[in-house]
C-alpha cells in the first residue's frame, strides 16, 4: 500500500523558517512529478511548488524567492524549505506524487501538515 507521510509542520513566528518533508512508503515502480499544495478552510487547494523527476521546479508567485522544493529519489522524499514565512503562509500543506505501482501513473496525496505563522 502506497502512503505519503508529511512531517515538519508547526508554529513559527513571521520571518522564521520551516522545512517540510514527505516520504513515499510502500512498494512502487517509479515516481514522476512531486509537489506541495496548501489549503486554508473554505478555499481551494493551491499549488505551492512542483518538481519533476529530472529536477525541474516551478513555484507559485507568492512563494518565489522564499520557498525551495527539492527531492531525494533514493529516499523517495520531497522537501519544502520555507524561509521568510508570513502569516499568509498559514495553511495545511499537502504533498503529492505521481506514482507508478503497476500500469499507469496515479496521483497520491499525503494527509497534510499544519503550518501556522504568527505575526
């Protein structure tokens, strides 16, 4: 059974930093794109950052220059380094990954980790 398990969320003051991690567990064949999304109550889940299997990255405009996404393919882990955090970054952060177990790739989601930035 494939699972994505996030860690690293918490409470931080504005201007601080957090590093999120997301580990893929279970027997898999390969991982393609991976990414981080965030959601606040009553709003849609939005892309924060994405990274391809080859390491190409993309970011939401609101986090460019502050957040960095990276991955370790051996450890089947994706990271999100968040610096210069702002209260507006407060949300539940979810990781996702396109994973092939057998057959076609399928998108899997983590359970989410809360990030709270105080002013």
